[in-house]
């Protein structure tokens, strides 16, 4: 568990593999998510809310969407790290591009090899860590957080403060 926490922390620090939704908080949550995963789409508003209280690092994977996910995520991982959070949010924004359908495609950078490699490494890590599915949330101490522990702030704090 400690090794998992260290690897996730180091991977996030490189700013190659992740989307940093927030920083400056005492605790960090690492989330493996696929924008094409229906449960991830349902969970995304919770992720955004969590980013107000926790450092949130998203490791995108292609578990459900495969090529379709890669089409969305690779350009995002090619973008500068400080632009990725807004780009990630726009993937989940139902209304994005509705009034101006060309705006969304114009705002994405071209695909790059570094983005493809980063996504492939996230997929490998997902398998290596034997994660159960998406979304998977891992605390900064390496514990997988059950989704039931995220039903309220109190439940999440109780889980995080429980014996490790």
C-alpha cells in the first residue's frame, strides 16, 4: 500500500500522466477515471466538489472507451499541465460546444506521442495495481476508498481518519 501511494505521488509530480484539479490542501486523492465510463460521468460532480477540500489528481485510463477515450484524453495530456483541469471539465460539460460546435475541436491541441505514452502507462498502471474498475479513488496513504465512503464529507473524513 505504501508503495502504491509513493508511485502515485511520484507519477502525479511529473505532471505527465495526470490532470491536477486542485492543489494546496493537506490530503490528496488519486482518481482513475475514463470519460466514457457511465459511472465516471455520474461521479464527476462529486470529484469536482472534492477538489475544493483535497488535492485531486486524475489518472485518465481507457478502460471503457478505448480508442474513443484516447481521442479525448491524449490531446489533453499533450496540453500544458496548467490547462488540463479546464479541458477535463469541458469533456464532462454536456453543453460544451452546443452553441458553437467548432469551438471544442479548435481548443484541443493536436495529439502527441508524449500524450499517447502517458495514457498507455496509466492503462498499464491500472492493470498492474489490479484496480477494480472506474472510477477508482485512492487516498494518499495508498488505500482504495470505497464509493460509499464518499456519500458525505463526514463519511469520507471518517474513512481517511480511520486506522491505516
